[in-house]
């Protein structure tokens, strides 16, 4: 299994390098410029954070279709007049805390419905996707809410060691996710629950409670993504995060996490995010249509799933 994992990671690296070569050949110096590299990383940052949360949910045998809508709801709630007034009078961290609480709260609702309500994850999170988007529209009255707390923007739009703070946040979340999945009891329990819930229960793992925690963790990642989106766009909107759940799932699957659960990889997820971000940038640099991008992404996802099936069959054979 370790050899399969190493081979998968090498394949992802080669795919990313190949995309970079295509970018250099087709766009030349524009592609390899520092500004463009930072653009790719900024594009990857928000989706990357959401994808780390999604990795845990899928590894645990679930799915979360609401993560993009929850992120949009969190951006709206964090930019209401009341929230921003408190932020200006107390500290801009009030906006951050609001986004994190909204995201985690929505994730907990998903977790309770799935774990204790026995609602199928697809249905529960689909309902949350619709409800969160609707609630965001009601709160914002279908209007864009501008961030007026300048210290908030000054902090999150700044650079640290010539690298955007948003990219640093993505890196910290990815490292924390890797440690949590690979070096803690929580990670081992996540893999056990995703691989065989009944065996995990018999081994003494509280499967329902752990499942709830996984969805709360995905909600927390949506809250972090909301803070990053506010910094990137300087506005909260009910339209933020549309279809981000699909991009996150695609990055997770391409990275090598099994859709059926029981195996997850944060490293693979990061590479998956970077591959899609680089692909989008290459298409943009060459003025190719969004439709062509979608076709290319679809082909990559299908190829990744086929490879997963091949790896799964090989591991069963050994």
C-alpha cells in the first residue's frame, strides 16, 4: 500500500510538472513570472482549505455537498452591519470568529443529521447546501456586503516573506490536516470509520460521535475559507462558493482519497488542488474558454477514478 501511495504521489507530481511545461511552452515568460505563480497559489488557497476539510469527510466514508454554500453563508454573516460594527469597536477578530462559528455550526448540523438522524449524507448535505444559500440571500437581501473594517483587510491582504497571507493560511491548514490525519488517534479513527464502520464500532470507536466531528471539521474549513474569501474579494455575498464543493471533491478524488472511504491523503489533495489551479491558469493564459476547461477537468476526474479502481483491485489481489 505504501508503494501504491508513493506511486500515486509521484504520478501527481509528474502531472503537475507536465502542466507547468505546457504553460511554459504556450505562455512563455508570462507563466513563470513570480506574479503569475502567486496568482496560481492564491487561486488554490481557498479551494485548498475547503478540500482539506472534505478529505476528512470522504476518508470517513461521507460526502459534503454544502461546504461551498456554508462558506457563502459565513461570508454574509461575518459582514453584516452588526458584525462589522462590533469588529470596529472591539477587534477585527470578531469577523473571523463569526465566520468560524457559522461554518462549524452548519457542519455540526450536518453531522447530527447524518450520524444521529440516520439521514443519508448526500441528502443531508444537499439540504444544507440549499438552506445555507437561501439563508445567506435572506440575510444579505440578495446584495453584496462590502468589508469596511480596514484592519481586517490590511492583515489578510498583506504579504509575509513576499508570500500572500492567504497562501500561508492554506499551508498551515494543510500541514495541520496532515498531522491530524496521519499522526493522531483522530486520524486513525477516521480511516477505521471510513473503511468499516461496524468493525470500528466493535473496536470501541464511537462512530456516531466521530462522524459528527468530521462534518464539524468540514464546516470549520468552510469558515476559514470564508475569511479568506472576504480578504480576496473585500465583500460578503450569497453567491460566494458556488460549485466550490464540486471543485473540492474533484481535488480530493484526483489526489487519491477513496470516494468509498477508508483511505485519505492530504498530500494528494494539495497536489490535486494545485493541478486544477495550474490547469485553470494555463487555459486563462492562452485565452481558452471556460467550457474547454470544464471538459479537461472532467477528463482528469474520470482518469483519477479509473486509476483508483485499478489501485483498489491491485491492493485486494495482494
